[in-house]
C-alpha cells in the first residue's frame, strides 16, 4: 500500500502507459492528490485518489492509463 508521505510537491505524475498526466501541487487531505494547474491543458486543478497510485519512485506512477485518468479525475477551479 502506498503511503501519502511518499508523495511530494512537484513530483511528475505518470499514467500506466507512461504519459505524464500532471505534477503534484499538494496532497488534498489523506486520500487525494491535487495536480498543478500550470501544466494542465485546461488550466484547472485536477484531483486524483491516492488509490490510483501503483508505486512511487522519483515519480508518482498510476495504475490507470492516461485516457482513463483524464476521464475520471475531479476538476476544480
């Protein structure tokens, strides 16, 4: 199981297919990652559940492909 303390600001978030889907802005509580809006195509923040994280090394790696991530993430702002 992934621990939230492994995830830090400015880490790249990569989908299972290797596509970068964002950059960590910060943790939004104990269960969600808020992505920066600066590298977002729509200029908005997106939230993804920590449950989607497969593993963490220099990057946050998700268990979903980029298409599914973008269809299922929550959008704010």
